[in-house]
C-alpha cells in the first residue's frame, strides 16, 4: 500500500527541511533502507545484524543508544536508520527486540528528534502502543475495499490510544478515488481528519523495482512532491505542539 515508500521519502524530506530524523524500521521484513536510498546490500547487512540476535552472534542492546549503534546506519540526507523489527525469542527486559517500538520511543523521550516509523501491515504495532504512544499516526490506504477496511481499524486503534491521525490516500488516479475514500471512511471513523492524496506514480514503482529511492531517481515526480507536502504538514503539526 506504500507504507515503506512513503516513510522513506518522508524521512528524507523532513531531514532536508532541517529536522533531526530517525527512521525506524519496525517491519519483520525490513526494507526501509531501500526506500531511503541505502541500497540493497547495506539494507541486507542491517537485516543480518537483527538475525544475529536470534543466533546469538549479535549481543542484545538494552539501551536506545546501543540499539541505534548496533542496528542502525546513516542514510542519505542525514537520516539515521534503525532496524527494530521483531525477533522471535524475546528476552525479558530486552528492548532491542523491538517488540513494540514504544519502548524505544520512551527511552528517547525528551529528545528533539523526529521519529518516522515504518510499521508492519495491519494494526498489530499500533494495538500494542500505550495511550498517546506516538504524536501522529499516518494511516495509508488505497481506494480499494480491503485497504480501506484495514485503514478503518488503524484509525480506530489510533483514536482509542489518543493518537491524532491523518489518512493518506495513496496510489490515487482520479479525484473520484479520493472522494470514494472520503465518503467511505469519514463517517465510519467519525473523527474530523485530513485526507492527503499521493498519486499513482510510475516513477515510484520503477524506483522500487530497481531497489532505489524515489527521492534519488524521481525527485520531481508527482508522488514524491506530494510526500514533500505531507512533510510540510507534519512539520507544521510538530511545530504547533
Ligand atoms: N504512489 C505510488 N505510485 C506507484 N507505485 C507505488 C506508489 N506507492 C507505492 N507504490 C508501489 O507499491 C508497492 C508497495 O509499496 P511499499 O513496499 O511501500 O508498500 P508497503 O505498504 O510498505 O508494503 P508491505 O505491507 O509489504 O510492507 C511497491 O512496488 C511500490 O513501488
Ligand atoms: Mg513495507
């Protein structure tokens, strides 16, 4: 649906506009590095470090700083990428397992950094978050019945946790697509929300196919420009808090 693509592009846009950005990959299949423009090889190295936790080759990192160091790397535009995907064997008290990113977020509280998390599909990670566990949820949907159903659950989960949410209509082709999402989802969710549209964009799909970042190979393409505007909205939201 575009979570990883949008998260990577957004993290870079926010960093370029002056924010100190940590991109947090919380997906069991961590691919955020690709969308950030880190390349397939370096992205795979980070995956191996996580896998090393299970095999015992990588020592557990009980602090946010240790985790950032061991499972992180510098990505383009000054973004710091950290892979916090779930591992199967959870040790008690070990936050590096990334069972819920809120553990890491809690440890980072008070820092001025902006964290852009790429969560797993569905609502699992959000459901494990505590009240107010994030400042903003970007719920990404597409104009299809299935995607809208999942997004509705995600918006509901955010609302229950007092996390403000913005709905992003990705891969839209026409105004009618956005309107469909607005009319289908607005009343059911029952919260006044902004809907931001990101158009279907062949250059973005091509970048992904090539394992490259849209921000590098198609910086002026309509979807990348739309995500930049999203970044401005996120910036304003953060500034107003
Ligand atoms: N606006 C867009 N225009 C064209 N293609 C897009 C757009 N957004 C995403 N895609 C394509 O859709 C596919 C899925 O995108 P992406 O990997 O970002 O989704 P995801 O939500 O992270 O998926 P997953 O749930 O598997 O993690 C990719 O091939 C990507 O290039
Ligand atoms: Mg993804």
